[in-house]
C-alpha cells in the first residue's frame, strides 16, 4: 500500500496518483492552491482590495455581504473578521431541524453583540425527515447533501432578496482539506431523483439548488462567491480560543459536528462507506503545518466518537423500526453514479463554468470537481 510521503492519503483514495518524490496529487494540488491563494501580506492586500470593491458596489444597499453561519468555528471566525474589516454583514442560516443546542447558542452569541441581522430559512421538519430517510435508503454516502445544498441556496436567497452581490464562504482548504472526487457528490437532480424513488411526499420547503435558479442568481443577479479564509493565516486552534474568549463561543468536538444530522453523516454513515473524513482534515492540517504526521497517524487510529443519542434521534425521527434500521445499515452501499444527476450537464457546460469560475461566480473546487469526468476503480 503506497502512502503519500507528506499526508495521510494512500492508494485507497479515489483518483490518487504519486509523483517521483512520493507525493500525492492532492498535496501537489494543495501547493498549487497556496500559490493561487497567498496568505500573509499578499493575501491581506487581495482581501483589502476585495473589500474596497464590495463597499463601492454595495453602497446603495443595506448590506455589503452575505455570510452563512452554522455556529461552527469557520463561519463564526469569518463573521468576526468581516465585522472587524468594516463590512455590513447579513448572516444567513439554513435550519434543517437537527441543530445542536450549542450551534443555536453560538450563532446568537456571535451575532448579537455585533448587531448583525440574521436571515433564516427553516425546513418543515416532517418533510426533511422524509428526504433524509430517502438518502439513507438510497445507500449513498452523502446523506446530508440535501442540507449542504439547501444552505448554499439559503445564502443566494438572502443575497437576492437584499440585493447583495457577494457571498462569503467559510471554507479553508488549509484546514478542511480537499475531499477526493467521488467521496461526496451532490446536486438538486440527485436529491430529487433519490427522493422520487425512495421517499414520499413532495419537496416543498427544502430550498433546492436547481441549475436554472443558480444560473439566474449568477448571470442575472450577479451574485459572486468568495472564500476569504483562503487569504488569511487561519489557525483553527487559535480561532477557537479567540471565539471562546470574545463571545463565549463553544467547541462541539469535531468538524461539522454542530449539527446532529451532520454528526451522524460524518461520524457514522460515511464510515459505513469506508470514508473517514478525518483523513481529509488531518491531511490538510499536516500540509498547512497545523498538525504533525506522527500525531495524525495516532489520532486517525482512534475510533470515531459516535453518540448513541444522535443515532437514536435519527432512527426515531425518521421512523425506522429496529429491523428496518438493520436492513438499511446492511444493505449494499451505492455511489452517486447509480442515480440521475446533473454531472453530465456540468461537464457539458464546462466552458461556461470556466468563465463563471474565472469571474468569481463559482468556486475553484466546484469547477475542478464537478465539471470534469471522474473515474473510479474502488
Ligand atoms: Zn499527499
């Protein structure tokens, strides 16, 4: 088994290759992204120029920027930074009805003292439970995809309603990492086709990321995406400390764990598909010098912390009997390629998405992952 000389990725990672020095293509991609998105003085001057542009473009609106909040570390830190930089923020939150108490408190504790308005969309809980159940019955790893898509839509809804042309996302490739293509896939057609096949009831209150709507938000409304953490020397441990001291913000014990369905998806469901998201996160932290490989190798061997309460909550709320639950857990696992998706359409529209990426409407990760064919041998 070949393992990358630098990170934790090995031959089991989809679409991995190694160079002559034994470094994986994901590490090389990381270095490439570090060059494209510099930090330090250079990063700060890019960020400052962006802020000048935003303030000029948004001078006739109530807000400068929409920022998604989850109660997690990345989005809370971004709110703090954007506020310090003088931006008038509209926070946006999608509530999938599985929020932890800590998440709700964190959102409030960060926004209230800064006087930041919050745009929230809450999905009907029964409807979300039916959709979530469909994703589990479909046997695909990304059971939380309906939420990930809906939160992106919620940001667009907030931006479109309040005439804001800028959405800031809290993603950091230096701390979260680069998930290999094929681990996680999502689009509206995928979710809708799975729900049609395995679920019941219409999708009415879940914001759906339909391609037509998306193109309208980009091309007609001119809404752009920006990831400020790409330009900042973002140290997650330091950020957690600062947030706790400044706002009474609380750590919830893991990446994306502020939400109970995300907790279930990452800590339990993904593992059933042989996906350990920690290898992605730890590899990122190794590359950015925030974790040593030795520590990561020890940490990843520790069993993931699954909370029995979360498991019971998912099982009961989704209406699984014990035997149905066991059948679902033991059913053959599927891949997104087993269901209708937009993937081929994204590939066909690659020239358009390239322009949209270059002009700042779509992220580099969307363009590089969704617009190119993927091949899998595992
Ligand atoms: Zn590597």
